[in-house]
C-alpha cells in the first residue's frame, strides 16, 4: 500500500492530500529514510512523522484498504 494512503486509512493524518504534502516536504521518514508518498509500506516498517516540534513514531502492524474509526488504531503501535 502507498504511504499516503496508509497514513489516511490509519488516521495518522486526516486527509490524503495533507499526507502527500507532508511527504513532499520531507517530514515523513520510513525506516529512517525520507519517503515519498508513493513508497510501498509493509508490515513491520517504522514511520516517523514530524508535526512541527513534535515527532510521532509508529510501527506498522497491519495493512487494510479501509477501516472503521475504532479499528484504525489496530493498524499501528506507537513507539
């Protein structure tokens, strides 16, 4: 699954266009490398997102095309 879509489905970022902009600005890292929106995400990858002064680091646990709001938290774990 594409990185921008995963960020939207997992609700780490609200909209896919915002996820695209964050990737283009270099604020999203996958396994320690700056990632474009088109990077393929797989289970076990570590994603770091920089929100201003705060950084969120998560590990991908599952990949699904759609989820309900309550189930979205089961797609990743905070590190």
